[in-house]
C-alpha cells in the first residue's frame, strides 16, 4: 500500500532512531507465525499504536495501528532482504532531528501527507 520513511515521534521512540523505513500492507493479506509480544502505546493519531515484537530476539517486526485497522506496517529492516525495500517518500520530517537526514533524495512531507 505504501513505502515510506516515517519520522513521527512514535517511530523514533520505538526504534531509538530518527526515523523508520516502513511499508504498509493490507491486514487481510498479512500472516504472522511464531510467538509475538504486543505493546500498546499512544500513536500520533491519538489512537493506540500496537507494536509487535519477536519474543525470541526482541526485534520490532510490525505495527498494527488502531487508527487504521485494515493496515499492517512492516519495519523494512526486518525483511529477509532489506534491499528489496524502496521508499517512496518521507513523512513527519518536521519531527526529524538534523542528524537523521536521509542520504537519498525523497519527496518529503512535513507531517502526514494531506494533513
Ligand atoms: Zn511513524
């Protein structure tokens, strides 16, 4: 559905970085196997953002935002081959620290596109 680098404060806190490469897929097409730990936090929308971690290694794998129940957000660094990820744009760049500026040129949106 989308591929972006998100610099919202929730993604920064979740990753401990300035932004997260993330792709969105339809929840109806998504299957997760193996034990997952879920942590609920308040997302930028004001709704709960649910973070899903691998219970064996602790990696943050994907998000299931309650503001968009049809959506799963997969953190591109956890893909078998992260080189398969090609971000389309960067969002919430108004919240991006100067040290997290991207090396590649992307269309940038100050907040969420369209807001
Ligand atoms: Zn975000």
